[in-house]
C-alpha cells in the first residue's frame, strides 16, 4: 500500500509506473470499470504472476494505491515519487513471498527519505532501528516506547500472534503521527479503479 499527500490518485499511479526497476518506465493500462481485491487477485481475470496491478483511489485528501502481483521486487526507491513537495508513505506486507520478511514502513517527503523501519522492530533483513530524519526518528521512537513496545534489542521473529498485535499497535501509532487513515472495508471489499503496469 502506497499513500500520498500532494498527488492526485492518477499522479500517484503515473509516478509509481516511472519508479519501476525495469529498463524502461512502465506503461499504465487502466482496466475498464472498478474492481474488488478478489477480482484483481483472480488469475482468470488478471495476470497475477507477471504483471503489477494497482487498485487506487482517494480518501480525505490522501491518495492511495494497493499493489497486487509480484510487486515487491519491481520498484526502485520511492523517493522520486515524492519529488516536488509530495509526502509518500508505504506500508509493505510481502505475504506471498514465502519468507518471513518483516512488514515495513517508509515515508518520503520532497524526494528524500524521512523515516523507515521494519514493523518487527528487530535487525532482521539488515534493518536495525529507525532510519531517516533524526528528529522524526526520535519522535517515532518515543511514540513506540510510550506504547510499551521494545524499541531495540529484539531477537528476530517472535511468532504470528505477538507480531500481529505489535503490527496493529505500530499501525495505530503511524496513523496518529502521520494522519494516515483509510476506510478498511472500502479498501478490502469495495470497488476501486484499477491499473496494470506493463513494459
């Protein structure tokens, strides 16, 4: 999921297409009509193995795009997506990866990394601590500590139940700090405009 302030939903999709790691920027093909998450994940309707699909929209001034398909290895750094004063947030869950990849958050503003960390709050996959702007990292660290979560020193993956609760708490903290709030049912069950990124 990528969210943005300062970009329309269409601008967000176009900038994401320009951020693919292919030799050339992606071409955006807009699917006719609006689609549910189940439809976009249906291999009879969409190529879920080869193509990246985006369901996208806007809520209360926050543009968003939900990614489907093999998207986790397809994008370069999202800093350029935030160029020109935009604020871009990504919450990444690689549920189809097959490896215990930690869920990840990153925030870019005006082309630069402002804050990033994995939501297991550990050093797995080379991530350790909160990166980015020191003042913002300190604010996020303080909010995490105030919620009673360990800020450092965790030893790896602790299990689905503990991680699920921690992930929910962290998403609540991020929602409050960065004013990130989207209608859950609309995202999961509703009809949204859909685009496909292809070479």
